[in-house]
C-alpha cells in the first residue's frame, strides 16, 4: 500500500481514539455510498457527527491539514451524510467536524492534533426541500468556522 494511504489510515485510527476518549461512540468508519465516503461517523448524546480526517506529514505551501477540505469535499461529505441519515433513519442533530493531524512521516510523532467541531455546514444545494420530513436539524450557522 502507498505511504500516503498508510499514514492516512494511521491518522484515522488516531482520530477515532481521540473521539472515543472524548466520549463519542464510533458508529462507522470509512462508510461508503457509491463513490462518496465519510472517514468516521460518531455520535454523542445529542448529535450524529460526520468527521473528515486530514493527516499530513508536512505543511506543504504553508497549509494546515484541515485547509485541504475544500468546498467540493464538503459537498461530497454532506451528500454521503444525507444517504447515511436516510438509510439509518437518524433523528439527532447533524454536525460536520474535521480532525487534523500534522505528523513526522518517519516516526509518526504527532506535532499537531486538533478536533475542529462544526468545521463546516452543508451547502444549501445538497439539501432538497422535504428530503428530511422535518426530522433533521442541520446546523446552518454559516459557511465555515475559523478556517
């Protein structure tokens, strides 16, 4: 397997452990619907949380790992979340988080680990009228927070 896949999978393990330590229950990992994927789906008492994990060994061009989650990636995660919610009849509030890891590529020593809650919100174009029958409460506070 390619090095970037190995470090990505390792980063997802670190992120899942972090979430469990914070009291989340891991519902699914690498959940797929067609070509769409969510790295981690977790839950707490109030929310179902769709988590994108970004692991990088360097800050290429001065960018932090979470800065690689662009609007296309956000839209795809939201579409996958929509499918998961419908299939599993989720009624909890929905949140989109990012876990960002910056590591040494050879030693796997973590130099930065951050869990960004409410990292982004679903673009309106991913939600169709009546698609949730009033059961879901999408977070709609704004575009992106702090990124």
